[in-house]
C-alpha cells in the first residue's frame, strides 16, 4: 500500500493516524527545520506546531494535491510561518540600513509596507534567528551599516568576493568568522573599514548565499 492510500485510511482512523505521525517524525522535524532555517528538535514548541500541521495535512489531503509528502511539507511551512507572524514583535526594523540602487543610480529605500507582510517579513524573522548564532542582531544594522557610497561600494565588493569564493563563504557560514586577511589580500582594500562593518558584511553574505532573495536585493549596490 502506498503512502497516499495510507493517508486516506488514516484520515478516518485515529490509531492509523497516530502511527503515521510517529513513523514520519523525522520528516516533520526536517520540514520544520527547513521552514525555520535552523534545527528543530522534539522538545521545541515548533515541533508541536509542525506535528499539528502534519495532522491537518492528513485530514485535508486528497489525490488531486499531488504527492502527500510535498503537500504536507507545504502545510507545515505555512503553519509555522503563520505562527511566526502572529507572535512577531513589532520591533523597529532598521529600514534605512537596507537600501539599493536601481540601474539609473537612484536609491531604492527599504519598503516598510512590504516588510510587514509576505515573504519579506518571514525572511526577516528567519534571518534574525540565524544571525543570533553569530552574536549579531538584525536590528543592529542601522548602527553598523555603511553611510557613504564609497564605503557601501567597498562592503559590497567584499560580499561579492566572499560569495564568489566557496571556501570564504564556508568560513563565514560554518565558522562564523569574517576572513578579513583573505579579503584584504584579494581586493587590496582597507582593513579597518572591513573590521568596522564586519557585522553588516556577514549579514549581507548570509542573505546573498543562504536563500534570502527579498533581503539580498537590498545589498545589491550597482556600480557607479
């Protein structure tokens, strides 16, 4: 009997449903971890949320929705994102620290309205959690972001240099270190500026290389 047939039976039988939930515990944990971009364990509140979502997926599934695992993964992700939005604190996001330039050289300010809903808000919440591992607060960006165009240019060159070199990217993501010596040697650039804007550059590297497309575009400073 395939999984989809088992799901159809489990929707009408509580015992079968509980067995299926237990059997797919690792899948539930994995789906929750992917949604949050961090590891989730059975002791986390998010696991309960994900398990309830899996239960909901069993009850609402039908064959027109494709493979059950794909459907359940989407239900879990949506449930977790909804919970994040409901519990989100309305702290001031440093919108001024996130701006980009269009092809005409005009400054594109961070869209505060867009940040209050949809994928951008979810990315901010997920990135905030990821930055915590680096001892960085997303809300520090207003203080540590470069102010002049020249400094922004230097920071973006550093981000691009790191993102184009897998070993340097790995150093940032896995070791939580900004490889200043390698950047300085590779770009022949100002070491003090890199050190002063370390948190900003690390944040930008994470956004650009770790699947935060909505935020990443705000670090995309055009050539001037």
